[in-house]
C-alpha cells in the first residue's frame, strides 16, 4: 500500500485466474440501481417500490500490463470474467466477474498501455483489511 494512505497504481489492479495482469493508475466507479413502482388497484399512488439489481460500471485510466502478462502475450480484448481489486488503507474493494465494454488503446512500440477501459462488473465485494 502507499505510504501516504492514497491508492497508487500498485494498489489498483486487474486479476485474471489469480494472476495480476495489469496495474491501473486511476478509476471512477458508478453503481446504479433502478426501481419499480408497485401499484394497487384503486390506489392513486404506488403502494411500494421494489429495488432492481445493481449495475457496476467502472472506468479505468492508464492500464499497464504486468511483465508476466506481457510474457504470456495477454490479449485484453479477449479477457473476460476477471476481477478489479482496489486496495485502500482500511479496506479492499473487489469487483468480480468483470467484462469490458470499451477499450481505448494508445501505446509506444513494445509497451502495453491501455488509456481507458470501461468495465461492467456483476458483483462488488468490500472487505476489511
């Protein structure tokens, strides 16, 4: 973890099959949830609301492939079912069963850097450290 308590690129990473495949410079996460009104016959207003499923969308900036991933010639475009791990001073947040929805790539020859990757995760887990 970082000394000052703020996340660094080593604290934010992608993991596939238990292997760290990329470190991430920064992220922005948004969770949304729809709801449905429950109406009853004869009532002027809904009698209740039912929460829908949560949808986790995370935008990552500046992904750097790890040396091991580069040796394995990882193809981020074919990567699916991976996890995003965010280590904070007092807890760890893990987004699991991730799928990418957008990839913006920019790199020099011989390097593996993805500028922006947007992920959709099926689950968010928060654990104490």
